[in-house]
C-alpha cells in the first residue's frame, strides 16, 4: 500500500494531445479512398449494364426502315414516363410519346402501355397525361392504349410488365441515357426486350440526369440480382 508521501510525489502521466489538423486530413483521405472505391464500383456496374444491352438498342429509323418491324413482333410498346408540366407532357416526355407512337405505327406491336407515376392522380398524373397526348396529338386509338399507374421507377415498370401484364416481348421507348437500364431490367424479368432512343426535338438534358442515371444503373443491377419484390 502506497503512503501519502508516495502518492504526493507520484508523477502524473502526460496527456497525449490530439493533432486536430492531422486527424482531419486522415479522415478526409479515408473518405476520398472510399469515394474512389464506390465510384469505381459504380463505373464497372454502369459499363456492364450499357455493354450488355448494346445489341438490343435501336433508333426510330431502324424501325421505320422495316428492318426490325418486319422481322419481329412484340406484345407491346412501353413508353416510360417522366415529368409532366401542368396538363401536358414536358418536352422530354412529349418526345418519348412521339417516338412511341411512330414505333407503334410501324405495326411491330399490338398496343402501347404508358407507365409512370399516377399513384395519386388528383395531385400528379403522368399516365393519363400521356394517354391524352397520344390520342389528341398523335392519333393513337383509345383502345390501343393501356395505363400502368404504378410505374414509379424503371425497375417497377419492368417488374409490373412481367408480373401484372404478363408481357413476354416489348419495345421500350425512353430517352437515350435511360434506354440501357430499361432494357437491362426487362431482360432480368425474362422479357424479350429491345430499346428505342426517343427523338430530341431540341430540349437540353441536364447534367443532373446523367449523374442520377449513373447511380440508378448500379441500384437496378443490385435490385435485379436480389429480385426485389413490389406489390402489383
């Protein structure tokens, strides 16, 4: 047992000071490394989705020339939704619809399915806006259009194409940067799918769309591998 004198004379251990600047640098370096690993992984996933679907991506001209429409017949043309502005489609969505109507008119499919967000149509309604545009502006008969109001994402649209609508073959029409993922998702549900890049009548695609798609390709690759379920 130590005496009082020994306790008084015992030296205290020096407290080690933390170099805040050095700590911040280390944390920043770790975050950069993790970011590079994550970005590199996403890059590989994107390359796989894009390269694996390249043979199945066509232009509108390919269909109108008859090289595809004469040799293949599909259950439906699926046009994927995006923003609506007021009571009408945004320029990007209008071009998707114009392309889908032109593909349908080649005789390659029996109907058009408009797939988008109409979960709460009193607030926001993509599919009925798309249907009205196809009928009023592009001359597609009402009985040749079917609405999928719960196509809330690309993955869900293709999930429902398989599980709810029992489609075995489709032409997917969407904007160019979005085609590869759409076809990839469809293939992973056993649907024989080809994609058509929508025309661009002059609108500008924002950089945000490309970054969002870069992340979404990685997400859908994981979702299709896990076979994530949704209500139909």
